[in-house]
C-alpha cells in the first residue's frame, strides 16, 4: 500500500521529485502522510496525528475501536517519515532509526519489546524500537510484514513470510505453523535497490537502473484461472520499461517511467480499459496522462499530474475512485478525474480510501469512511472531504 519513492520539498508535506529518465532518484522522499487498511497518520508541525480504526493499537494512543477525527500521539519519537501496513504503522527518525506500533501478530513490528495484548492478539499501542542496529532510508509495510531500504541499498524484511514476502526462504514457522521472522532478514539475496513498495502480500523494488523486481504473492493469470498463494521469495524481474516511481496495491502494481507515463500489471486496476483486466507484464495506462505520482490501494490506483489534479481507476465499491456510481458492480477502467475542486501535493493510498495533502497544506480524504478513515466524521464519500484538525 505504500510507495517510498519521493523527494521532500516542503516542511510538512512530501512531494514527488521531478522525473529522471536515467533511473530512480537514489534518495526516496520520506512520506509524512500514510494509510493502513482502515486508518491514517500524518506528521504535522512536529506531531503525529492519527485517525480511523485503532483496535490493534495502530493509532499509537492505546486501544480504541474508532477515532473519526485525528488525535495527537503523545510521547511519540521525532519521526520524519511514516508508512502504513494493514493494522500497523512504522516510521523513521532523521538518523534512519525505525519505530513501529500496532498489531504484532506475526512479528511485523520487528521489536524485542514484550508485547501487549489487543484482545487475543499481540500488539504495541505506542511506538517501540524496530530492527535495532539497522538504519534505513525508507520503509514499506504490507499485511503483517514490514521491509526497509537500508542506507547501503539492501532490503531487510520482518514479519509474516507465508508467500515469500520477506524475500528470504530461511525463516522459521513459529507463527501458528506459518513462516515468519520477528528479526530482520536480508531480502533478495542482498541485491541493492533505490526504491521500495509493499502491497498486500508482495514487495516490489526498483534497482538503480530503474528495472522493477518483485517477490511474494503473485496474483497472475494462468490457463485455468489464478494460482493459489505460493511461496515465492526470490525476486523476479518485471519485463517492461525502466521506472522512476512504483506503488504496489493489493494484487497489482503500478509504476511511472521517466517521462511520467503510467504502467500497471497484476489484476484489478490496470487502467488500460475493459480489456485487459489482468496482465503478467506492465500494460500502458489509458488516456495519455502524465503523472508525477502514482498511488495504489487494495483494488484501485490513482495518479497525480503536475497541476495537482488526481485521476483514479478500478472498482468503486466505496467511492474510492472519487466519482459516482458506487457499488460492488461499479468500476472505472480508465483514469477518471476525481470529483471536487481540490488540487493535491501528495497522495496516500489505503484499503478502500485515499488521503492527500492539498495545495493549501490541508489533509483531505475520500472513499470508505465507516471506520473513521476520512477523519471528518463522514461515512463513505466520493468527493474529498477535509480532515478535521485535532483540538
């Protein structure tokens, strides 16, 4: 759900850098707005504010079923970036030290601190030191796992490894018989990368030459349907152009080339029209748009152009495409500009919700809001609504 490929241009928000046709920028932007499946957090004026579902401690303020408007995380470390997993969050200090909080059911927090209990599940309701001894340039979190791009370009991962999402076959089966590791393991055989993104159960990364490599769950078509989840820890090269930005969703991944053109592969949200809806190789997103940012949620994707306009595509179950009609059978097969008048500086994808930083520095969200994901007290909304600032 989170891409790590950016360049910080403003003190409170992180914007995408200009494209570089020679390959990905070696210094990913440190994102200050991030979403999980049903929650969000933002670094704002030195504080961390969070909203949405918090029963696993992912809001960093103890255990709370739902906070429909942002609350300030007290006593938080001085983080400069954050990333969201399904039910956990992680962030980095300026020196690259990692912290995580929320669910720790499969060791996704990477911490040796004794766990608390959130109902019957292990958790940490406030930030704890993670991956001690390593320093990172960026983090990416998926469902019950976390990966970090270390300062030397290697990727280290921890948490659930049932489909090989940790990029390492040498982990135990201590998590109810499932493969997992609470300690960081080196991924992709120590191959070095320049950007990193986590999907639902897979990881994709860009090498310095812009070539994409992915590992973990592979939801690609086969002659008789789709494969059952397999254990695929070895990185596979994506056959396609070189990219400068990349963002993994649930069962698909999208990326931008150096000339700001979007390509997607996998299933669900390819944006290439009604056919194909599945592809093992990158397909060109329709419409001729030039995007400076790409953001993939569980079933959808959105792109932001240089003017700040946002275009989305994919299933529109909860309004996450930003338009009507909404429903389980409604989908937008090509990029469609979201409703409303907001222009955006940065985007953060969640499960069925998107949030973004507007050109005025405010936070606005659209899509699913039943668990407080919109931060405004609204339920679902096809039009971006402003997040209410904390008191």
